[in-house]
């Protein structure tokens, strides 16, 4: 079964666009993957289009050979958007190969270990505060945060993840605090007392609504430096936190933070390839390694997970994209032995369901794995055409007027 064509498609996803690779084979089987250009990585589509010439005509089943060939051709500029493009191609090849064999992708990854995968409700309050037009009902104050915590519990989810927010003196006018992404613009990334006080209030409001049995995860992203992360960890030491997620480019600094943290530390969601993960594993820098399957490729992600296992570290997929990405991450999560938990966004844009042939099934806070060949869902091309892409979108649009 050989690749006869490779193209990219995209569509409007509210504050960003969704992006897809479509591989057609000489048997008529079509392989799909989803990738992203909005999380600080513009230009992936252009790289995929440029790499296509080295993929067309190749055997779909030889995805490892194709990946190695693409790495050879791009070695002087390895990583970055080149790595993201290679991962998107690998994931589409895996979908086509699995469909050709009539099996789910997890069968190619060693087989299914679990039928149901525990998930956490990601960007809990974040989407409703930062993007209220796309994720109603809008949250403007701490009362809304309490109500959302209650909603998470009542809908049967057992874990949620949130971010940093600022409030006015009367606990109103909620707004995201993400200086690591330029909103507000403060390149020193200093953490002041007001931010600490607001964060504690926000987490306590979520706990009030969610009750004692829902795990709360905190994502700090790139929003501080070593000193600031330590100040935050001290400020929330009295709270019951499942993990604190920290993005930092220095494994020694992260290891220093972890050894002083009262809470488990997760990290690495923006790393690309096993070589970038290894220094963090050697440093024992985190309790949970976050692996982005759309960014790394499912086959390559299994190698990363195996290295994590050798260092006594569990993994958790990074997943805040469309429904196809959720299923790509879910197949990895179903097959990998050392899984901690799966990220997913429950708040969705109004037309998300129109863009895919089906949507993930959640029961009692778990994603139920399908048994259909491939990833289990595909983009609906008619739905994509009904919602043409717009731009500029994603992180590049944040803070443009500031």
C-alpha cells in the first residue's frame, strides 16, 4: 500500500484553527492526523507540503523508514516546526497502516492495556475566562469558578486542571495571567504577592465547588522563573494539588524546583524527540513527563515513554486540540504501560461536533476506547469546508494591542 497523495487541510476553530494531514493510498485507504500551528509554531503546513515529495510513492507500512529518511533530509535544521511536520506525517501513516490491517492504531503500538482511560477536565475556568465568546457561559468572578467546580463533579469527572488568574478587589473581573505568553508583557516573569493571593483564592474556589474528592491540577506554563515557581509552591503548600505543571527549558533548574516542591511536578509538554527528554530524565526533574503525541508522533512517543519507564517516571499526554488529536493521544494512552492520566478539553466550540465523523465518548470521568480501525474518528471534509480557516489565530494573536 503506497502513498499517492499528501495534503493539508484546515478549518475555523474559534480562537484558533484546526489543521489536518490527509494521506491517500493506491488502495483507496485514507490516513488522517491532526497537527497544530497555533501553539507558537506557525508554518508547519508549509513544511509538510515541502516534505510530501519524499513521502509520495513510499510504502505506508514503512513509517519508521520514512521518518528516518525525513530526519536525514532535514538534519541541519532538526527540531522545531520540522519535527512537528514529521510527526504529523508519521501519525497519518499510522492511521492508514492500521486501517489497511483492519485494526485500531493501539494494536500497532503493542496492543491495548486499558479499555478506559482516566481523564482530567483541562483548562477548567481558563477557556470560559479567556475566550468567553467561544466557551459559554462566561466566568467573570469567583462565584463562577465555584459553579464550574460543582459542574465538573456533577458531570462525573474526577479531576480538573486550571491556570493562573487575576481578580479585582471585589473578586470580580477575572482575567488570565500568562506573562510567559506576553499577556501581560513582563519578560522578567516575576511573581508578586498579588498574583500569589489571587491564585490561592482561585484554587480554593474550585475546591469549594468540586468538593474533596475531585483532584485539582495546576498548570503554571512558562509563567515564572525558578524564584517565582518556588514562591508559588510555597504559597499553595497547604492545598491538596494532584500536580503542578511547570514548563522550563533548563532540566537542572526544574530538578532543583522539584526537590523543594510539596506537590508532584509534571513537565516537558513542549519537548520534541527522545533526545530532548533524556536530560530531564537523567536529572529526575519531574514526577510525570508530559508527551505531546501530535508533536512527536505516536511511534516516537512510545520510545519516549519507554525511556521514562526506565527512569521510573510515568507519562501523561498533552492534549488541547481537536477531537482527532484526543483520539491520537488516547491510543498512545491505551497502549503505554506507564500512564498517569489523559488531558482533555470538555468545554468545546459550538461546531466541534460538525468537524469530525464522531466524538470521543466519556463515561464516569474516563474516555472509552473504540475498537474501529485507525484512530477511530476522522475529520468530516464537508464540515471543514463549512467552517473555512481564518487568521491570524492562536498564541500569535494574544496581546497584539499591548
